[in-house]
C-alpha cells in the first residue's frame, strides 16, 4: 500500500507543518502580548507662548499609548542624572488632594504647564554655576517601572531664558486689527446698497 510505503515522508511533512504552525502561534501570542500587556508612555515637551500675556512657558504632556490604564506614582524632570519630582506641583495645579492617585486612562494623556521661573528650579549647581544638561520628562508607575523621554524644546526655553534671550512676541498692531474690521463694515455697506 501507498500509505505503508510513504509513511516516513508523510510523518516528515506533518512534522514540518506542525512546527511551522507552532511558530506562527507563538509569534501571534507574543505580538499580541506586546500590544496589550506592555505599557508605553509618550512624552512631549513644548516651548509655548501665551497669546494674551506673551509670556513663554513649557507645556508638558504624558500620553498613554497602551490599552490599559497606568497609575503614576511620580512625575518629574531629570536634568542629567538628577531627578526633580513635580508630582506635588502637578497635583496642586490640577486641584487634586495630596494623596490622590494620578491615573492615565488608556489612549489618553495628562498635561500641565510650567513657567520659566518654575523651570529654573530644575537647574543643578555645577563647577561653573547653574548647569543645564539633557532634560528628560519621566514618570514612575506603581510597579516601579521608569518611563522617560527627552524634551529638547523645554531645554531650549530654559537655556534661552538663562541667556536672557527669551523671545518677546509683539502683539499685533492696532492698525492691523482695525483694517479687517473696516473692510468687513465696507462689504456690509455694499451688500446693503445692492439690496
């Protein structure tokens, strides 16, 4: 019979198919695990200017890119190797109780702002006075995992303010603000005359 004659080849083919299927299942399990079980945070630090007061400030955002929520124990800025805890400042700015937990829901973010004066608190004393090294926004979760990301724009804001180069953005001139209002009034008058 054909089955008895080719049993070795049949077992070899079935073994190879079984190994390939097992490899595909393991790859799927590990890729799905990394999507659902691994917690990932995204850090953004922007150099921003208030439109009304024209004052420069740092806008900091911590985004949760995973599909599970993350409870944050500590959030802060690292200047080189020195960490500055901003958790208490964040809670006070958000109006939270001192013992309240900071939780970032799935696919959401938290953000807060720091003035230039508050940012100057992260400077460290060095050989030549105040030193500004690589700035990183960091978050420490309740499990002890440390997440961090560079915030180069905030470093630029701080270095510019130390050098006295904080940009002053001039408000628009009153004549430029009146010109669109006058043109709108003229167009309203012409439409009334046509009617």
